[in-house]
């Protein structure tokens, strides 16, 4: 890939990830006032299957950090402008989607107080869903060597997705009142 094209793609990704009010984020995320409480309910021995005429999407949150460092972040998941649920710490949940182009967003809902005044921690992804197919999206909170936190969101291949789901508890979530 030519350096100019790579830089342009990288720049647009960074801009998108740091701009909560961008049209792409408004298309994918839900209203900011919706918050979730989440608990992990254990490992699932079997993967779900897509409903007839639908695709199935798993969203897995990965969060590795030093013990007692910052707790377990809650990450909200949006689909086409509506929050579909949330994960907390390392966990997963799944939901059916209609076939076609789908726009997803993740947002670090519960940042620690010392990160509260930083830019929004939001990332986006999209896919063209096909009926009968299962997709795996990974939301990963990462701290780099200079203590900068980032939120990464990506589609992973089905083999990796099944491993991630098998090794993370299922999240149960409810909107906060």
C-alpha cells in the first residue's frame, strides 16, 4: 500500500474514533443518556445459532490490565443508532440482526474518574450481514506503553471468535433507570 493512502486511511480512522458527533457515530451509536448495568453470568457451553432469516452477531470485550488498576470497564454496543447492550470487563453477548449493511459502535461508558475529561472512547465498525451467518466483533481496551488508553473495535474471523466466546463469560445487562 502506498504511504499516502495508508496515512489517509489511518487519519480517517483516528478522526472517526475521536469524534462522537460525527455522522458515522450518530448512525451507529445510541443516545448518550442510555447507560447499562452489567454482570457476568458464566461461560456458555454451546454457541447460539442465527434465527431464521437473520444473522447473529457476538460482541466480545477484551480487557487485560494489572489487578486493581482501573476496575472493569463497561462498553456499550450500538447498532444502527440504537444501543443493543453492553459488556463489562472480559465478557460477551450476542444478538440477531437483519441482513444487509449494519453499522456498529462501541463506547467506554464507565471510564475511571482520572480519564473522565479525555476525548470520548468510541470506535466503529460495519459489516454486510447475510442471513444464517454468525459474526464476531471484538472490542478491546488497550493501554500502550505511554499510559494512553485506546478502544479498538474489529471484526475477527469465526475461528478466533469462537475461541474468544468460549473463554469469556456471557454478559447480562439492563438499562439503568
